[in-house]
C-alpha cells in the first residue's frame, strides 16, 4: 500500500535537490500502484498542451545517464487514447528514456478529471499562509512540470503576477546551505533574492556567510553584492560599498523615499542622494526643508 501524502509540508530534505524531488503532491500518490504499467515509448504521444517547446539538451543527457544507472524512479502520467497513450506529465523523463535507449517506461494511467482534481488541490495549498517560500516555489514547479501549466495559467489560477511566480521559482536555484537558512528563518526571501544576483557559487556562499555573521538587513546585503558580483567584482569593492552604508543612511533613505549612500573620505565623508527626475529632486529638496509639497 502506498502511503498517501497530505500536503507540501513534508520537511526540508525534499526541497534540497537541484532537480526537485517528485514527492510533494506526487502525481502518482495514492492508490495508483494498481494502475501502473510498462508501456512502449513508441505508443506514447506528447501532450499537445505542453507549454515548453525547447528542452535543455545537456540536462536531458544528464537525466538519461541517471536513468541508465537507476532506471526511471518516477512513473510518467498518461491518459488512454484508443490503442495509444497521451502524456499528461513527464515529457523530460520520456525524452531522456528514449536517449537512454529504453524500449518501455513505467506509467500511471489516469483520467483528465483525476488530474484536474490534483491540480486544484495543489493550487488550494499554495494559498496557505504557513508555507515557506521554498514550498511555494516547489508547488509552482509542480504546476509547470507535472501539470504542464504556463506561467500565465498559474498566474490566473493563483491570482499572483507572473513576475512574482517566476521570482519565487528562482529560489529553487539557491545552493543547499542557502535553502536551509531560508527554511530555518536565518535569512529572509529578500536575502535569498540578493544571493541570486550572482550565479557564482563561491560568491553566493561567501555572501551568505557574511549575511549570517554580520546580521545584515536586505539593503546592506544588496550594497555588498553590488560590489562583489561580476568579473570586476571583488571583496575590496564590496567592503567599500558596505562601509558606505549604515542604519543612518537607511533611515534617511526611508524618510526621503530615495536611495541614500554614504562615502567616507580622508576628512570625513559625503552623503549621496539619488533621484530619477527633476520633480523627484524638487520633492526631496522640499522634504529636507520641511516644506509642504502641495
């Protein structure tokens, strides 16, 4: 008997892998062990509603290599169409299986109505307020990978902007240590987004270490990251930026509604206030003079 899973909150371990473990809201959860079959690859047709038109070849090759060693650990989900089958979920696995030279793959045969019920259950769980950001990101990934929904579809169903959904899903690209820190509450989602401004693992880990050791807020982490990321970035440049930022400049920036930076000099320093237009400069000037802007 396959144990039924109750929701997304099964713990951190299922969120660590780079390739999301297909466990939360598994499309094969429940009593589907009785509906599992081996089906010839040539009898499975792709899902015509699959939003993805391109698949990363290197990732497919890597998955094929894993399948050659371990087999397909997660069955595909299909629906019966006469003497053939239409794929509901698992096109990456099917493509990789063909690359690996498999003649057949394990599948779960399910009706579209059953799939729609699972999709609805997953969407309802996204609305829960007790989910951590990685659980929400995993749920979004499930909707794209297992239910073949485009970002626009997810946006419409959950009532959140496509950019918000996309940014949340990017959290799955965090290194394991950062994922753990996020789940445990050691860093916020804002801190995590700062880590993703660089794709260099050693810089991500160094930035994470400093966030935790120095108890930076998000704005402080952003300042350091601006000087650290990219080919021209360095610890020296990053330290120079963070030295020019403190709570006073943050408070001043919040008061003025503008970005404020502090620069140290041999005889003291200077405050830099950024503005985007002449109207904004006039607004800042009036605030400094405590003049009414009306």
